[in-house]
C-alpha cells in the first residue's frame, strides 16, 4: 500500500460502493474514529426502500451524524449523507440536489455523476473513495476528481467482496492510495490530524494544505528509478517528439491526466523522463506503447445501454434513409460497430466515419476481430434477434464483424480537435457520437471540438456524449439538450 503521507486533508469525501459495500463502508467508519472536519457523501447501490435503514444502521455504529440526503440541504462538515435509493444525488453550490432522471447504465444513483459534480465544486479539495462493487461505476467520476487535482483512494483486491469498481481505478493508475477500508480511513484521519491549522477557513488553502502540489500524479506502487515528474522541460520534450513523429498534440489534454500516465509509463519502462525522451526518438515500439497509455481506450459494445436506448428512441426515427455519421475517438471500433448495428437494424443505410488519433487502434478496428470476452455481453437486438449470431462469425479464438456492417464504416486515423474535416463522409453530419473524449480535454480544446462538431451538424442533427459528460451551456454551440448526454442542433448557422 502507498504511504499515507501522500494524502492531503480533503474538503469533501465521496464514497462509492456496490456489492459488498455495506460491509466495507462499515469497516471504513469504524476506523475513522472522530467526526471528519468535512462532509462525507455515500453512494451505495441499494434499492430505494433500503437506503434509509442503511443510513440508520451506519449511524448506530458511529458517533458521526449519518442520515439520508435531502434535496436542498447544504453539505456540512462532520456529517455523512447517504444518497437515497433510486435517486441521483447531484451537487450544486455545495448543496444536495436530488433528481429522478433516467438511470445511467442501469444505475440510479450513479456515483460518476456525484463525483463529477464534486470535482467541479471542490476541485483539488475533493477526495473519492471507491470500495467493493460490481461494474465500473465510479471510474469516470474518479477521473474527474483526479483531473481537478483531487485525490482517489481505492480498496485493495484482497479485502473486496467483488473487485470490480476499485479494480478499474487501480488498473488505470488513478489511485493515490490503495488498501483495506480501515487503512484508507486511517490515512484520511491522519491527514486531517496533521493538516496545517493556519488559514484553513479558506477552501482553497485547505485544499492545497499538506504534502505538495494539487495536481500531483498518483504515487506509483512500484518502480525504483528516479523520476523527473515535475520537470516541464522533460515533459515538453516527450510531447514534442510525439507531435513531430505521430502528429499527436498532448497539449489538448488535461495536464494532470498526461502527467500521471506519463510518469506511470516511465516507471514501468524503467526510465526517468529525460531518458525516456531520448529513447522515444529511437524506438517506434516504445512510442506506440506510450501512445496506448496516454490515449484512453475504455470502451465496450453498447456501453451505457441507457444512452443507446435514448439514441434509438429520440434520434434514429428522425434520421434519413442514409444518414452521415462521425464517430471520433472510436478506439477499437466496438462502439462504432454498436452504432452500425443500431442503424442497420432500423432499416437505414448509414455511412460512418470512425476516427481515432491512435493508428494502432485504427488497425485493430479495421480488422473487425474481437475476443470472445468482448462480444459476450453484446445485447440481443430488437425482437428475437441474436446480435452475436447475426453480426459476428467465430474464427478460431476471435469473432469477426460481418462485412455488411464493416462496409458501412470508414476507419481513419484523425485528430478530432484540430484535424481537417475532409474525410470520406460528406458534411453536414446527421449524427456525431463523441463519447468519453471531452472529459479528457482542456477547456479550450473541449470548446474547439464542440464548436466544430456543432458546426458540422445539419439542422436537427444530434450529438451523443458519454455518461459522465455534459455541456453546461449548450446554447453557446447552437445545441439544445434532449436527454442526458444527448443534444440536437437547432440552427444551420455556425455557432458564434
């Protein structure tokens, strides 16, 4: 486990858990001891009728005030609030906002939404604690916390009832600290007890108190070589090499994400950053491996089913017979194939331009070959249709996408933010599916991408984003929100 000394005293803590969570949360609170000097929010996946009793049970085993959250109530230091079952807990102006918007990937509450709000509200003062649970809820939200300069804690595999949610955190190098629930609580308690007491009335001071800069990357759990992770000159040398040799501009991405992944890659490869910059000039395989680490590849077939259901219900019936579609950040192509299935099954003949900045992933997508594990969760189609048998053919240990779908897709390497929109699919687009990309971009790059997407859509065209992504002022880009993560272009004029 990483040393507890890496932690700063947080300004707010959010615990996310699912299967096995009640036991893990109980162990966490037992070890916490005294009431925390900040609010604690618990997102536990439980049916609606159980969360009130769950909060009561937690309250009986600790001296800390624990209660079910109520809409409009402020988040108060020393209190623990539990998200009501079957209700999303959002945070605005540091007050609870409960709503019954549709479930996200079958979950309500969805921890990703709460964590993303806390990242926006508290910045570096936010800490995510991801405990035992099935699935991947909490990953996108924890990433938002990390990119805001906050801290991420994850339960270790040995103590988990189900090691799903925290395993993603650990695998992607997001965790500042990994351990049992009791060890994580003790580390936070130590951070609070040893935090400077001067100037703590100011949230910014509190968030930055303790050990080091707020955008420090996750501390590695291995490696012995010296790093130069704080040296911007070494980071720029690496970035300049990738720009020159692979036409990838890392300056578009959030620096915390790039720095964290760059340092983790250097540790694993046995380099410090200066040596890594030299090695990248000589070794194309090393460059490709680094690009795989820096460009996120988190996707599955029909990821977040609720988003696909909204697209099918609100957008597909409005499309013409031959819609033109752009799918940036397509990764291995599983999302693109999901989109093609949906449109072809609706009787349409789409032409999809699928792009990604990583040429290696484009090669994988063009092959159309996926593992048995990758296609295992492909949902059945409308009616009695079995999508796996209809759209895939088993060949040895892989499943290959049917040519009817592959003929509808043009895969190309392309930089979505600033690359020219001169691909094989004519403008304007009827639909853009851009999921889980803007969450990684710096604000200026994000706005440039949204501006060009909006400008490339026909009037009435639609934009689909990821489950943890939202546009705060869609009207700025000539868009209106029609469902969570789903927007429609209402004007043919390019956004100002």
